[in-house]
C-alpha cells in the first residue's frame, strides 16, 4: 500500500471504462450509463486508474475483454471526484498503474484520495 503522505500524481489520469460520454466542452459526463472497470488486488475490488494513457492502453491490450471498454481520460479534479463517487460500494480502493501480469500493486483508499482532493495541492517548498 502507498503512504498517503508521499503519494503524488497529476491529471490527466485514465480510468478503464465503457459507455462514457463527453459534453461539447469536453467535460466528462458521469451518469448511470458509465461502467467502470475494477480489478482484484489483495482479494478486494479496486478501481483501475492509470497515470499515463499508454499504461492504460497496454492494460487493455493485455487483459481479455469484449472490446467495449478502454481508457477514459480524466482531466479535472471535479471529474475525478465524480468518478470516485460513482464507484460501486463494493469497491473502496483505487489501484494505480496495475500491471495485469503482477498480482501486487499500488493502492490507496478512495476516502483518502477524496480527502487529498478536498485539501488541494500542497504548496511548494521554498528555500
């Protein structure tokens, strides 16, 4: 598991999903039609999130599926909050950059990630 105090990532990030839509301005629509892919890690379901589109595409290529899902770009903090809120209750963690060939991975509780998003970015350290 990752130490929340030392975990850093930046947007955009990419969730694996199907049936998502975007508005004319490019913002993500999170509604009942959205289907998010979860992965099993440590015997628990995790939302699969990737810090790079190539990693997300590589995951999609290596994991058998029906071809109806793929990387969904998450470009803003509000969009990430909406996606985390849409995750099924059975899934309480996010797995970052999950390699399908490895059973272990980095994960963080969704509640902790929402707390980090609510606090906003840490100010830069100045000498």
